[in-house]
C-alpha cells in the first residue's frame, strides 16, 4: 500500500483531548469528517461503537486500532491520533492507549483496510518510531515518521 496516498497531515491529530473511549472515537471521527468523505457522521459513529462493543480494539504497547465498516464512506478513510496521557481502551495488556489508528472502510471491501493496518503494524512495531510519534509536536512531524 502506498501510504503517501492515504496519509496526510489533515489525517493526524497529535493532541487528542478526549477523556474516554467514546470521546476519543468522536474526536478521531471528526478528523476524518474534516476531509468531507463521510456521508453520515451518526452512522459512522454507531458503526465504530458497535464494533467496540463486540470486542475492544485496544491492542498492546499503548496502541488502539478502532475500525468499522460502514456505508457512510465509499473508500478507505483513516485518522491517526496521539493522546498525551492515554486513556483506558480495554487494551489486551491493560495499559492505557496513547496511539490511535482509526479506519473506516466501505461495507464489503476488506482489502485496503487490511493493507493499511498491516503497514501501520510494521511501523509501530519499532519502539523508536512509537516514541517519535508520541513525541511529535505537529501533524507534519508525525507524518514524516510514518512515511
């Protein structure tokens, strides 16, 4: 996957302020909404919440990968967020999550979503890159680490 086609400064927020899972999901969704590619915010938010109710997308190492399939988008939409202190996201290791990788994919199209997550997993498996993202002062600085 060509990350340069998917990731832009406008997809990244290095100062999430939500105090809990629903607030952070809403913040990240608003990052995606700003790009104008989501037809129905309420439907997209519901899809994200329903996915989280099935099983938390909080992984390990302070990373969460909230995602959903929804008819509210016609192609893959992404947002990357960093929370300064972390929030409880019911992660596998019980640690607070600070790095968030959100994807919205159209119903019935798994390929691009899986490719994007695979690319992000490769990047975030590197402890130095995780630390660089956590210390990024701007979306541009975070983007340079990701690309």
